[in-house]
C-alpha cells in the first residue's frame, strides 16, 4: 500500500470510529472464493473501532441442499410461501453458513456469535394464500446486539426469525438487514451481492438522494433484477428511517468493501439521506440572508466581497444548508465554459453559532459530488486564510496558477488578493 493510500484511509477513521455498519451479505458471496478476503476486510474495519453486524442470506445454499437431498423448496429467498420442507432446508443452510462464518472469523482472530436477535411472527394469509413458515420481522433485540458489540463480538444474524413460543420462521435477509440497521441507528447499511447495483453514466458508481432513488426505482423497475430492486427498496426505506447511507457493492470483487468505505468515489451504488437533505439549491429570496450570513467573513477578507446584485446574478451557483428553515451555511459551485473539466468551489461559509458541527465538510462534500457527477476532473478552491481547512478536511493540494481557466486567471490578477490556489482531482 502506498503512503498516500494509507493517509486516505486514515482521514476516514475519526469519521467512522465507534459507528456501526450493518453488512447484508448474499449467500452467493459466502460461497465464493473471495469470502475469506471479505472477512479480512471486515477485520480491518473492526481494527479501526467500527462496529460490524453481519446479516446473511441462504438461497444459494438452500438450492444446493435441495439438489443433494432431492427436496424441492417452495421458495429460496424468504418471500412467498415457505412449507415445512423448505423451512428445514433453510435451517440446515443457515447452520452450514454459521459454521463458515465462525471458522473464517477464527482464522482472522476475530470473535463472532450467531444470534437469535430477530423476533418474528407469521406473515399469515396474503391475497388468500397462507404463507406457511414465512415470517415478518416484529422487532430486533437491539440491546442484545449492542451488548455483543460492546464486547468486541461480531454478531452474525441468519435469515431466520423466532417467536415467543420457540417457533422458527424464514425471513428475507434484505429486510432483516434494513430492520437491524434502523434498530441500531447504523451509520451505514451495506449490501454485498454479485454486482455493484446500478450501472449509470458509463461507470459502476452511482449516488442517489432519497428522492432520486425513489424516482429511479419507479422508472427502471422493469429492467432491474429482482434482487437489485429488493436491495434498492430496502436501502431507500432505511435512509428514510434514520440510516445515513446505504450501499450496494459487488462482494465477489476483491477489496470492494474497503474501496467503497475508504474513498470518495466508491465503486458501487450509494443512497444517502440525513445531512444531505438539509442542503438545497439557493433561490432568489435567499440573496439577502446569504449576504447577511457572509458579511463578517467578507469584512475580515476571508471571502470576496459580493453585493446583493452580484450574488443575485450568481444565485444559480449557490447551495444553502438549512436548520429549521434557517440558512446557517452556504457554498457555490462555479463552472467555466472555457474549461468544462474544471470547476471551482466558492464562498464556503458556516455561521459562528453552527461551527464545529461538520456542516462545512458536508457542504464541501456535496459540491464535490455534484462536480463529479457532471464530469468535472479538477475542483479548484482559492483561499487566503482558510487553505489549511481545505487541505486537512477536504483533501485539496497546492496547485499552480496555470490551472486557472483564462477568465478566472484574469479575475485573480485583478483583485490582487494573492489567494493560494488549491485543487482536488476528482477522477
């Protein structure tokens, strides 16, 4: 590993330390040769004090057992009717997978425990058909899981639920992972399957706000694989119910988990909520509030002076961060016609009463993602007094004046501020 890569990982450690990630691992991933590498990657996350909870599927193993035992399952994914024979196959498959997890975690010198943390009840009769031993999650025993996590144990949750009478039900693992993530107030819900989720814009990386994800599912449901739709829908629900991020990545790919977690770009599909929902595009009525917001910083020469007329003319470039409908931060993203692969982050500011809450970093990350999505290669920022912030918090590095587009170079020379030029490579 190159030193630059290690520094990149270390920049995330404070952000994720003591947070909880819930991993929904498909049965096909467990059966793949990369499974042992995945467990090592999980061990890396644990070494950084990130709590991990694993929820696994079993359909691949159920199919293998059904062929070996010559028992035809009524379903393999925990959806639809589950007869007694399929329930027995599900229990056998889950026991087999549990052993693989415990064995592989032992090789990685990590403690794990297979749990009965899912309390379920029968799905009952749906559209006139008794669903048999198919169950629905009633609740998650979050206290039990948190106790295991506090002891450094990785809880492993099978696609099985249990009721107060000791009965076992087959439950869908995607839904279980979502319920567990919500119950534990997880920072991330990560599904590891046999693909990276949505393929968009010529790459395997796609990022959606909650509203965008809902619209994408509605428009593309007919062309997406059923298991991908399931994971997208459960990701969407989780983000609506308090989970910050949900990811779909290819668990068959080596180092996919670490690449998704420890890079801005990621390699899979991400649905985001929480702080991003507080950021919106500025409107004309926001001109005066923004001018009032930044006036002290302008007075101290941290920001370029902007009149109401100047800001009104550029309002389409601005985004604001709201708390209880009050604007507490702003940022602008300026594109250049002469250099379409270059953009500039401008006028990043957070009110004094909301400093040190991470709002500046959220605005910076939001603009960075917007620039990346529109094909920008170089994101610039010019600063006279806060360049250390952009270097330490945003990963920007010193750049040469020659990188400035001609119209920006002319403005730079005219204002005589001698700002330091910084750049971040987005691709």
